[in-house]
């Protein structure tokens, strides 16, 4: 099972790839839209990349709840169960 | 009635000969071919295995995150637009952005994005279709992204007329300025269709050359050995501006766009009218709108794509429109070096036409070893000087669907 830090680090790589965000800025308390310059279409790209990377499913209605990096990491941990 | 004069104040390109205007012009004058064997694995199965890729990959120039949100046709358009904008001196200048427009054409649109997303759909399912696919593949994506880059808030258009699209964009931009709807318009065309599907389609309709010899010798307009065009990719952008606006800011002016003519053949969906009647009418209208007589034309950058019928038809058009003067005009086909950029062709060739007028040098047509006896034109096979003094030049583009666009440029 991946640790919280491993998931965060992988998510940081994905966010960098999609939106060019510095990986060091992708911390649990950061908001994708307000802090990391991720727009709504990039967010969809990040979600799909997470599904592929972590082998989870993130339904569209869940995406609006993933406001911060911490939200996303927590969701992925739960989904990996 | 006096009319608004429209001038060229900036130019940018990325082409099979170079990543900017200077290197492209150098390549044209040197008679260098940009046609190469395709090294991609998919090319092995195709009946045509050559094309003219851009000399500089756009991803080497653009920011990575921006580039991945652009179809390749937009990537090329952005490289050209950024150079043209810098070159015009308008970057960072205080101008009325509500009177800044874009007319950026594409013949085919974001075909690479469309087809790569179709591959994802089939291989991985609908979830893997990119949420960016639509804004990337839409034909007006290059125009829209240029608008975002320069802050253009007047009309942002995408004329589509196959291989005449780039020239049509220039004509449309001139109209926008003359109608008083804009002071400055970035105009041009882009194309990035070197992909197995369009290549197979063009080959199957017998449009592409199947010559398997040295790739650099395959595009050979007006030569008896020609058997079709070579697909190229690239983009060209010209900054067009009302003379008044340009002079008020002390801009460098390369040339004037005197006028344009647009007609349709209504003859066949793909074949040109063998007598070139529609093209002739476009040239006559362009001369009329430009208020110049045939004798003022010193140079023609021909559409001449290296197809058996089209190259002959264009020769007939020049004789029908320029009369006896047709044999005194220095004609060239830069497609002999760049291949055929489809929707980008008219724009790249407009840049070549403007530079020919301003440098008084016509770039050569390469690979013309044995002139087709049905063609009676003075074709430059080496760089040729143009006379000094007031001069005008004609840039022709013809497209599938019977589209004909002729644009006349004047020296300044």
C-alpha cells in the first residue's frame, strides 16, 4: 500500500506534467484551483491520470469535492482501501 | 473615393526550411529542399513515405505546458504568430485591443488531436478521451490562441478553403481593415497534417507524388517528371495594418497589400477547371481591386504544386490575365522546396512574395530540369533580380472545392 507521502509525490508529478506546477508546491493544504493554477479542464486531466496511476475510479460527481491536494490524496487512499 | 491602404508590418513563420523568417528566406534563396524521408514506423506501410516536416520542432520553442494544450497546427501557428508580433514592434505597445483582429486559416484543422483521441477511445475507452480535445481540434483553435496571446478582441476568424485558406485569410484581414473594423490584423495560415490517415487519403486520391527517388527532387513544379505534390507542414503569419496606424507609430513597412480576388470554379470538388477560368477571374479581380494593370506585375509566386494538371492550368491563367506580359513576369514555385503546406501555403508564400519585392530577389524553383512544353512562363531556376522602382507581385492559391484566391502586393 502506498503511503500518504508516496501518493502526494506521485500526484505532484502528475500536476507538474499537466499544469506545469512546481512539484514542491503540491502540498496537502494547497487548493488546486486557488493555489496551484489548475483550471477545470486540467483538473479533469489530473483526475484521469490519477485513475490510471493509482488504479482507482473517481466519479465525476466526486471531482468537485477534491478541492485540495489533501482531499485528493485522502480519496485515493480510501479508494485503494 | 480614397480607400484605406493596408501594409505589412510584421512577419513570422516556421517552415520546412527554418524556424523563422530569416532562416526560411535563406533556405529559399539557397534552393534548399525541406523534403525528407519519414522515419516514423507508420510510414513503412504507406504508398508515400516522404514529407516536408518543419525544420524546428515547435516543442523546442514553446513552453511545455502550453504546447501540450495545443494541437500541432496551433503549435506551429503560435511559433509564427509570436515571431510576427515581435517583428511588428507591437508587442507591449499601447494599442486599442478592441481594434486588433486575427484571421488565421487552416485547411484541415486539428487532425492530429482528433485522430490520437480516437486511438485513445478505441484502445482505452471514452474516459481516456482528453477534456482538451475539443478546444484543441476545433479549426479556429489557432486563431483563438493567437487572440489570447496578443489580446485581440476584434473579429477572430478562421477562413477555410482547403489549400487557398492562407491566402483567403490575408484577403479577409484586408477587408476587415478597409471596412474600418480593425486597425491591425494578424493574418495567415497553418497546417499540420503529416499523419498516416491524411497521407493515405491524399495518396489514394492520386494527389501526392509516388516518386520513390531522392526525396529532395520529388516536388518539381512544371517539370515533365512531376506526378503530384509533397505534403508539407508549417505556418505563416503577417501583421497587416492600416497605413495610417502604421505610420503614426513609425512602424517599418515591408510592403503594401494592394488587393485580392476570390472566386469559385463550380467545376469539380477536387480537379481544377482545366482552362483555369475561375483562377483567371480571381487574378483579374485582384488586379482590378488593386488598381494596377498587368504590366505592373513583375513577379508571381505561383500555386504550382507539382501536379500534372494544376501546373498547366495556372500557366494558362497567367496568359489569360496578363496577356503578352505573362512571358516577362518572373514566376516561381517555392513549393519545390517547402512542399505543399495546404492551409499554410498561401501565408508562407505571401511572406516569400513580400520578401521578393522588398529584397528585389525572386527565390528559385528547384528540380525544374525539363520544362513541360505546355507551360510558357519565365520561371526562375536560380535566384533572380527584380527591377527597381514601383513594382507589384501576385500570390496565387487554389484549393479543393474550386476555391481561387489571388492577392497583389506592392513595393513601398
